[in-house]
C-alpha cells in the first residue's frame, strides 16, 4: 500500500516529518518492489531503465528534500502532504478516466 492512503495516515497520526522522509527515502530509492517482481516472475528486463530512472529521481528528490527540510516546520510539512495527496488523487482519477498522456 502506498500513495494517498499512506499520506492520509501520516497526516492524521501527525507522524514527524523526519520519520516520513526517512521511510519514503528508503522505499523510493532502494526499490524493494524489484525483488517481489522477480520472485513472482513479473520482472521484465526491458523495465530496468524505468527502475533506474525512478531510483535516480528518488535520489535527487531525497537530496533536495534534505536541503529544504530545515526550512519547513511540521505544519508546513502536513500542508504539503495534503497538497500532494490531493494531486495524487486527481491524477489517479484522470488516469482511470482515460485522460493519460500519449
């Protein structure tokens, strides 16, 4: 499970921003899902570039997040989480409605 439900949980439980950032950094950069995909036989070699790109983007985001973390208090962090949650929901509904870009 991930995405908006987890972001909602973080917001409602007032999880400290350092905990959220640390958890997401490990999950996003290391890409544990590759192991599960390989075990289930769902890993496709053609997708290696996508996994590398996601890991690279996660690393850049982690570095950028570490630089701005000191400037954001817990309340601003919670607001950002709510904004991202709404954005994710809108994008999910748009994708489900067939509004994906080509």
